[in-house]
């Protein structure tokens, strides 16, 4: 028979898993999400994507700021769930919560564990130039993404794929995988295999301070940096704009190409910029306050001709 589940998630990445579990017929007795936060021009409180979707599905939503208190832990145990499914929730789960459901808590994690444990596995995999990643269902324990793995879907990372592209692909793959894993749990055939002790790498949270493009690096590293931070927070460089002032330009898509000149020099009129070794062609860029544009359109409003330099401030 269908499982009684608690779902815990916050961002857009989590929504396909919530939808898929509901569509599979499981009883989702409660959804936990991060509290509404100020957003938009008016900075009014905005519900998370999971919060909004759960309400649309008619599922009760709880938004505690912490799960460390006895009252919150008692309320969680009171759901009487068979299991909890956790997808990018954003709060640490104390042992009392991990142990409260009959079968424990299961996390959908967007990496090939034990590589890229932690907060930013999609960004870090692309920034490192990984050719493959995965989405995994893991039985949660107190360590950071250390639990045994119950199900895996491997996903190749194409050479031009951005974090935004891979995010969407892994979200859909994760939704299919968690439905399969919960079906196995329901029928008593779910097997959890301990992670390997070797190959552990941590995916630190992205710091906006690391978004500035360093054109002294080789072209492959610059390209991976750009696509790994696209669309958020967005890798950027500075250049003198048409008004004679320095502007910050966010780069959303690029490709490595041949080229040789001082790092940061614009080599062609179609936005090829020299790197420490080789060069990158900017395919899509965005000025502050403007929408993203493909390079030809961008250059019509922000000319960067051959011989110009960027990041000189």
C-alpha cells in the first residue's frame, strides 16, 4: 500500500520530487520548508517554491526556523510517517528527527557520492570540469551526506552544459529516482550500500566573492568557471561601457577557442577574450539591470572591439 510520507524541501529543485511522489499515490501528510523570506523589489515575504506548490496540492505546510527544539521534534514524530523525503531542505536534521519515522529519512542528493558532499554539488562538479555526475537517494545519518546510497542515476555533463541546465536535468532525474526508491521501500526491497571511503570531496557553498572571472587561468578553467556559476550567482568581468564608466558584465555562456594574447584582451569583434592559455568566446552575457542577450545583440549596445581589455580595474 502507498507510504505515509513527510516531504522536506525548499527550492525549485525540490518541486519535481514533491509532484512525482504525490502523483505516485503516496500520502504526504506534511511538507516542511524554509520560512517565507523577503524577495523582489518590494521585499515582501515570499513563500518558497515548495511551500507554494504544497499549498496548491492541498498539503499542510510547516516552516519552523529550527528542528532542535523538543516541541518541533515531538510534532514531527506525531505525523506517524513511514519515512521522510528530504530534497534541498536547508536545515540540519537532529538525530531525533532522523529516527522519528518508521524507516528513517531519505535524501535526494545531486552528485555521485562521496564526490561533492555538501551545499553546492552541481556548481562544483561543473566548475571542476567533471564529465559525469549523478543523482542519488541516500539514507540519511548525522554526518554531512555520509549515509548509505539506495539508488543512483548517472548523468553525463556535456562540455557546454551550465549549472542551470544540469540543475533542471537532475531535478527531473531525482523525481523519477525517488519514486522508484519509495516503491522499493514500500515492497521491502530497498537496499542501502555504504559509500566508498575513498574519493570524498566537499562542495562548499558558493561565495559571491569567487564569481569574478580570472582570465589569467587557462581557457578550459575560465569556461568551466563561467558555466559552473550560470545563471547564479553569475561569473563576471568589468569593462568600460559606452558611457565611459566601468560596468560589471555577467557571462552566462561561453566556449573555449584558440587564441593567444595578454589575458583579458578582446581578440575579435565577436567577443573572444584571451586567457592565460587559449581564449573563450562569450556566447551570452548580461549587463546590470538588463536581460540576458546573445553576443551579437549584446555588442550592439555595449561595443567591445578587438584590442580592448577587460578586468583592468
